[in-house]
């Protein structure tokens, strides 16, 4: 195990400069037994709110790896969502690792205790034995409410077993049906002031038989001449099952950034590509 990390320095940037990250924890993702659905879900949730995902990390159910990853997450100052590993089975390490990464300990959150107790009662369906909170089984269930000291609750509308947030890291279950509404709640509750701060836009076109090494100098000139605009290149070997320019080797070339900055850069990118002898096919017409 890694040594306990104490007094983690956390340099939190101004909210308007925040990046968003995602940590997906679970051997089942890395082995291929399960396919990750959290990344696409978070991308959609962020895009709906005028935000974007900056990075993703996949981590095994290994306490050393989880703790090291969370140390980085806490120190980054980014808004981070972590999925998986917050249950109470032997392979669930996230809660303990979060406490270790912060140099603190776990404690049973009082609100989490109430929510878990309510869940136990509802599942008991009137059976006094199942409803007895003092049974070993039910006492073990309360471990799901043990969070690092100072944590806040993240409501779980699916089964009432909460997640938690602390220092801009948000911990939700590995089940997408639970994680999605919990991530949406976090965004809407804590980061609404970041929504739609920038008039973000993206435009692109297809360059049949394009060669990246030929186009790179043009891309560099565009980014240098138009600060705030990013140029991207998505090469493809083609797909014979598709029609037109998509069937053969091509590049999708485009720009993204504040919509107010894109017009001149867009014209320059198109004319520069044509000056190199390439044809241009607009996405809608390709």
C-alpha cells in the first residue's frame, strides 16, 4: 500500500477557468467484461450545459493506483467525477482511498445513515427481522455511508444510497443508471454559474486523400494568427461500406472555439487547404 498522504496542497483556480475530468474505476472496464458508458454520458451532460470534458483516466480496483489517481485529482483543481468502488464489498476501495489521499479518515455521515436506514426499512417490506438495523447484514450496509470527514452528500434518486463530494471531487456509483442523474445533480447544484459562459462552436469539412504532414503547417499558421481558435485533424483510412468521400482515405479538418472568433479563421482554413491543391467537401454535402 502507498504511505498515507497528508496535507495535500490544493490550488483551486477561478471557477470560470475550471476543467472537468472523469475517473472510471473498475477491473471490469479494463478487462473488457463491461463497456464504459460514463464518459459518453458525462460528455453529453457537460455539452448540454455549454461545458466540455478535458480528460479521462481508467483505473483498476487497486488501492495504490486509486489513491495515487485521487491525489492527482485533488491537486489538479479540476472538477472531477469518479465512478465506481463506493460500495461495501471487498473490491470497493474508493471511499478508503479518497480518505487516504486527503490524509483523513472515514466516518459514517449522519444523512447517509438516515438514507440507508430508510432504504433498509423499505426493502424489508414489513419483515421485522430484515428491518432490524442491528443485524450484522444491516450494520455492514451502513459502511456505504462512511465517507472522508468533511464530505457532502450526493443524492441518489435510484435507490437512495448516496454518493459524496469533497474538494471538487464527486464520487458516484459504477452503475450508469445511478451515476448519470447524480452527476447531473452535481452540475446543476454546484456549477450552474459556469453554464454557457462561452459561445462555443465547431466547424469542419472533409479533405479527400488529405495528408496531415502537408496540412500541419497550415494548421499551425491558423492557430498562430487567430488566438483562441483550435484547429483539429481527424484522419480516416476510409470505410468501403460508406459512400462518396467517406469510402476512401480522407481527413476531417476543422476549427473550434468561441463562435465570435471562428469566421475569419474558417475562411483562412478553407482557402489555405484549397491553395495546397486539395478539394473540399462540406460535411452536409459529402
